[in-house]
């Protein structure tokens, strides 16, 4: 997220952001916050169109979460969302929305919204299977991320969410149809 004076929504609406200097995915290593991590990814040259302020929220990033990062059965707290259920989770896909989100009533998302997610998985025989997460996690912390808890094997390819279920913090427009490709966490800079 970038914060600053980027024009106004009425007279000088921003349309594109491009990174023209070195920005890395990690602030530093060990005791030296100025040292670049050898595994850091550079955002230099990244470009993205700016979502108009009046537009509803859309998916911007989706990634397959490595098993060593799972926090299964975690309770939500003030700064952390809850975790996927330990009993049935085979894999987790994290999605990030452009800005904060709530359901159409302005409340935390729930079962209605969970049932709208569609994850395309490539199967070992090359076919594609589309599934709905059996649970939704990373709730209760007020951020713009969800964990899609899957009980089906396969390589995640994309995530789809249909129009009309989610609001951004302005609560001015419901989300459009939105699809994002899935990457492996930490391997691709936007």
C-alpha cells in the first residue's frame, strides 16, 4: 500500500504507479536492518494501474502458502486472523484484496462469502478442477487478506470471486467479478 499525495479522485485522479527506485521485499537481515536479504525480490520496474476510489474491491494477489507458514487452529486476535482447521486442511491459498473489505452489510465476511470463492486446481493428470474452500480463515483482524482452506490436492492456478458481495472501507460500491493467478509465496514480485 502506498500513502501520499497522488492527486484527487475528482480533479486529478491517479491512473498508474511505477517503481523507479530500488524497493526490496525485505527490510534487512539479522541485526543490520540496512543489509539486503539475499532472498529479497526487487520491485524496480513494477507497474500497476490505480484502482479508482469509487470502484469496489478486487483481488490483487494470490499465493500458495508453504506448509511451514501455516498457523492451523489459531484463534483470531487484535492483530492476527484465525487459522485454517487442522483436521481437514490439505493446502492453503492466501488472497489479498485492494484495500480493506467487509461483507455487503459492512460486517466481517462469513459463510455466504466463503461459498463464492472458486479456486482452480491443476490435477496430476493435467485436468483442471474448480473447488470452493471448505473454510475461510485470517478473519477477525480487520485486514484485506483471507486464507482459503482447501481439502483438495492439486496445484492452485487461479482464484475467482463473483461480483456483488464485498465492500471497501468507503462502502460505496460492491466488488466486480475478480480473478487473480496464484503464485508460490515469496517467489514472484508484483
